[in-house]
C-alpha cells in the first residue's frame, strides 16, 4: 500500500518509505523529512530530491514525480534538466548586475598592487566617460554600440586616453564574463571588432627632443651650479638614465647606500619587471645631500624638471630625451655590448627562448658603464674623452 496523508504526518522513524512508482518519503529525523524520486537510466540508479515535506504535500510530491517520469519517457534525464535550470536561474540573477557594479568589483579585485596614480586614473576614466552612458545598465546588455558611445567621442581628440579606456572596458567585461555576469564575445575587443568601427589614427613617432651627447658636459656643469630639488632630481635622472616617473617616484626605502644600488619595484617600471640600478659616486652624493622630507627622495612633480629646463633656456628639450643622449654616448664612445646598454635603459633585450637561458642582469658591467657616464658628464665641456681601458675590457 502507498502512503497516506496521516502516515506521512506520523512517520518519524529514520529511513526511506515507498509511496508508489519510485516516490519515497525520506526521514532523517523528526525535523528533517523530504521527498525523493528513484529512477534508472541506462541501468544506473539515480536519486532525485523533490523537496521538503514542509513545502510539498503528498499529492504535490506525486505530481512532481509524475513529471519526472514523463521526462524519462521522453528520453530526458530529469536531474540534467534541473541542473541546467539552476544554472540558468543563477545566470539570470547575475545578469541584473549593472556595469558600474562590475567596474567596482573588478577594481576591488585587481587594484591592490596598483599605484595611487593608476587607481585615480582608473576611477576618473570610468566616472567621466562610461558611467554617464551605460553605468546603470545591466552588464549583460553591454554591446559594441554602447562601448562606442563611451570611446568614440574622444577617439580622435584624446587618442591615448581613448586607447586606455577601451582596454579597461575590455578587462572589466572579461572579468564579468568569467564570473558568469554576462555571456558571449567581448564587445570591447579590438581585433576583428572595434578596429573596423573606429577610424585608424596614425601614431606620433616623433622622438623626444634630446641634447647631443657632445653637449652633455657643458649642460651638466650648468646644472650642477643650480640649487634646489628640481636641479638635483634632473641631475640624478641624467646620471641614472632612468625615466622621469621612475626618478620622481624614487623612495628612500629603495636605496641601498652600502651596495650603491637603487631597486625600482616592478609596479613602477614600464616593463613591469623589477630594475636594479647601479648608482655612480655622484648619484650617491646627490642622494646624501637631500633632506628627508618624506618617503620620496625627490618630492616634486614631473613638471618641476620641465620648468627647470625652460629656465635654463632649453625649452626644446625633454627630460626623457637625456636617455637618448646617454645611448648615443655609449654607442659612439664606448665598447660596451648592446645588451649592457639596453639593460641600463631597462629595455627588453631578449625573446622568450633566449630569456629562458639568461641568468644575469649584467650588473657588474652596468656598474662600470654608469661610472664612465658619470665621469663623462663631469668632464670638461666640448671635450671628447678617449676610450678607456676599462671600456675595452667591457667589450
């Protein structure tokens, strides 16, 4: 005999109690009782939960079991159908996530290792160009048309900013897809997508204005005669051949006076790789002469050195151009290998295969190179120093 309503209400003994055609009452304890359905497909037995006794009465459980038997007759596994439905329901619930919520989620997940400047730039870009257009729309509804509404207005007038913005939108949408908040292709991708919808913009290949290396000694003599943090920062930048943001971002904690090295963390390097800079005698002297006002060695903005160049009647020059001056000097007046020069500039000098076998950063040779550069910078103006023996050994 099958179960009755009274039997269901009174049954408290742990076990499985058959009703009919695969429907069972499962009792774990007096407070945990549920309906389960037993069936076979391809000779394998399956147990499928049909809900709690508190939620479904006997007749409702029989109807749920009947629907499951009907699916089996139609050649469908009811458990597979249920799993797909649960997944679809979760996706539907996730799809109510707005684009702004996904941007916030991506920022929280990724920004821990970002610099303060990068975090501010990220927030400002989305607040200015994205949120007004589609910030409150479901992230699942974001398509190429909406991405274009954010990027296209500044594509020609602020091209570098537009490039960064498109890349960030693509990253956020990829993050949202990985978490199941949306599905399908990324509408912000460039290749095969936006490259056909946005006009091509020719890149500005103009080199940074640089001082010929033969004029460096005279320039450095005039620079050493100047006082103030901008002058010392510019001199330090020239002597280390580093980039502007690396110099003005230098921290005292990165300087090791005993080993005469400056370790720039990967987070502040253009290549994303930690860079170990050998410091010449003059570079060390500059650092030792500075007041320790805060954690930064040179508490000033990038414009501070630019303004100094203007005051020195060198409005045509850029700070970055001194890296070119250094490279020209090293190529013309020394015999250091190209790899040493490129490593001194923190350039990538090898491919993936060569990198696997490269186990040195040529630090000793770079130390000699930077000392020679320091000597050249302090040499008599208009003098071209002869190649020294140490240079020849370095080759």
